[in-house]
């Protein structure tokens, strides 16, 4: 099993916040992106952080957005739409959305709306 699956959302979330804020985006925008992908509102995100949910547990409880198949592109040198391992694909979807937000893409485009 990949090491990333056992990483906690609580350990990664602050890095996502730092990444987007360094590029002039806000934590609120990041939270909107996470909610779009997973269906997790603020209280559910807080619960995931407080319980130190692993990425595996995090995505087990997520209700992925029906438009998730519209997320395309490369993360860590791999095309997200071709990743065959379901959990790794979900993690990379999140990485891709965070990258797009940090690169200044309009929120409407990041949220595929």
C-alpha cells in the first residue's frame, strides 16, 4: 500500500493552505474546492482534521462530485485521468485542483462550472 494512503488529511491540509495563500488565493477558496470535490462542508472538514483521518478514510467518506471526470491534466508527471488505482486518482484529483487554484485559474474553471 502506498505511504500516501496512510498520511492524514490533517498533515496535508496546512500545506495546501500555505500553497494557495503564497500565490494570493484564500483558505476559503481552497475550502470551496475541497467541498466541490468531496461534498465536505466546514464541519466535516474539521472532523476529518480532528480525527486525523487518513487519505483512505477521508475519501471513503467523500461523495465525489459527479463532474470529477472533467478533471484532466498532469500531476507529478502523471495524467490524472489515466490513473488506474481509484484512491490514488482521487488524491491526485485533489492535488490537481489545488495546483490549478494556486496557479491563478478562475474559481469557476477550477470547479468545472
